[in-house]
C-alpha cells in the first residue's frame, strides 16, 4: 500500500526517529512503512492520522498493485 | 545526532566499519598460536624462521578483511540471498586460512581445564553448541557496543553504505539493544554450559546444568521484557522468525524420523533438537532483521 508518510514528515522537517518517538514506535517501523514494506495496523494508522491531523485515506492510498 | 544529519556520514561509516573489522580480526588473531603445519609449510617455501610466526599472525587478519572487502565489491546491488552466499563462501576461505595458520583461543583449553576439570572429547553436537556459544557472545558484544556508544557505535559497525537515518540511534534503540545484548549473552552462557555439562566428569555435571538453566532463565526473562517493549513490526518479525524456524525444524525432524525408520540415522538427541531450533531461529532472525521488515510471511498486509 502506498502512503504519503515520507512527504508529510519532510514537510515538518522531522527525521524518521523524530516521527517514531511521536508515534511511540521504532524508527525501523517508520522506515518500513515509508518504503512500503510494511502496512501498519489500524491502531497505528489512526495514530498517524491523528498526528498529522488528516483522514487515514489521505495518508494511505488504496491503489491496486501493478 | 549530528552524524545522522551529515550527508557524508555513510561514506565515513564505511571507513569506520573496516577499521572496526580490522581491529576485531587483530583481536581474534591475538588469541591464537601459529600451527606447526603452517610453520612447516612456510619453512618449505623458504620463509626465514623468524618471519614465519609473524606471517602466521598477519595473513589471517589481512585475508579476513580482504575477503570482506571482496564480498562487498562483488555483491554490490545484488539480491540479498546472493550477498549472503558470497559472504559465507568468502568467509569460509578466510576461516580456512585462519584455521591453517593459527590455533585460536589457544589458552582457553587450559582455563576450562582449571575451572571444571578435564573434558571428554567433543562430539559434533557439542561442537555445534560451542559454535552457537561463540556466535551468541559475538552478537552480544557487537550489540552491546552499539547500545553503549549509540550512533557512533552504529557508524563504527558499517561496512556497507547506509542511509543517514540508519545511524540515528536514540535512547529507545539503545535500551532495546542493551536488553538484546544481555539476552544473547545469557543464551551464550546457557549453550556453553550445556556443552560443558555433556563433556565434564560426573561430579561437575550438576553445576554445569544449573549454570545452563540460569542462563536459559535469564534469556527467557529478558525475552519477555523485550517482547513487552517491542512495537508491532518488531513483534511481527519475532513471530515470523519463530514460525519459519519451527517449520524448518519440524520438516527436518520429520525427515529424520522417516530416515530412522529405515535405520539410516539414530535417535534424535534432545541436545541436537535444542541446537537445531536455536540455530535455525538465530539464522532466520538475523535474515529477517537484515531485510528490515516481514515480506516472506504475510507481507505486512
């Protein structure tokens, strides 16, 4: 699943570690989500949405895989 | 965290990595004693008697670093499996040179003999347990190194280009790495004590079994502490590594059971089962951690 996490993070000039601290997750997890290697659970997705004050569907894009 | 913000950090880290690797190779070599076979071989080549021991110490360290560098160059931008294979193959070459030139940990036998008495000769299960002990203690040492030194420690461990973000080791990671190092060290102690329990005289056996149980207890307790502190991806990786290793060992045990029906192999020793499960779990966990996220099982969907 594609997402805009890297862009949203960059807009706020946060490092992956900064975002991980804010989410209470590991930097490894943030990295894996950003690179599309891991799709977060619903609770974590909602946490991300709350942090960026955006609806989930504006962060995670439900595009069919090629 | 200034290191992680610097664009030059990855390149610098690679230099630090090779310096660390060279230092480790030198430390390993320093524990050894030149073998008679190597000295005879060099004498046959006309190497002066005074120079042969120096070469016996220098050659393995140089070959180890050279093989690491060669593996890195040959496998650049190659798939992970190919990289692992190249590192294993070239590592085996370095290991052969090391074993040919030096008898490693030459003083360890005397220390063990003094501490627990004479040992019976190690069978292949005991050799496996000793190898597992060495791997666990080496992993514990390297993890503790990064836990103590943080970003500087992470930079010093890199021999490949890494993203600057990967060198940003903060207090959460350091704490987790500290626990991991302690857990790995406890597992190393358990494996070593189990190997000793199988090799010592009867009167020392109980003490070794108790030491192994204490090591295993701490390993499990630390595992629980770590599990509670892990986030969802890390827990997923732990589950995946246990699942894959359980499938592999179950398949292996089934094949063994089938072969034993024909009398081709003997009965499975409990020590062998522990060794196989622990080794498989360790290898899979290292592989999954190196990949960075679960893909093989579930794919994070």
